[in-house]
C-alpha cells in the first residue's frame, strides 16, 4: 500500500504532507524552498511508496485557474508528470482554504 503525498506549491516555499500507509491520517512533513522540491520528492520516493500525489491548485473565485496557478503551479505539475509518469497526480481545488483555516483558528 502506498501513501498519498500532498504538495502545496508556492513561489518561494512548498509545504509537503503525507498520509500513513493505510491512508487514515495525514501528517505535515516539512516546508522547503520551492527550488529544492523536485530533489526532495525524488529522495522521498526512493525510500517510500507513494501511490498518488495531490497538488493544491489555486482557482479563482470564478472557478477558473488563477494567475498563480498558470504561472507557478501548472509548470510545476508538468515537471512532476514528466519526472514521475507512473504516479497519478491529482489537482485539488484550494479556494477558500486560507479563509477556512483562519476561521478555524478563531
């Protein structure tokens, strides 16, 4: 059984989280500079079985891809797909996640 690796790709920093092998609990792993993320993923995949990669995808309130998605996330996802063609990559709508997290903290 493989894990699910979750990636919150940003212009400067990228957050990484992973599920346990049974996919019951997700745990934050680390935050790294975005220019190092591909090397980090390669190293992680060499020691852990990952069956799916989920990438947070910043859509606009209109449901269309945002400028951030087009400029930063799309090229990153294309690089991921080329580097790891056997691993499915799922884009997850992350609209309002910051607002939800803020409301939770309050």
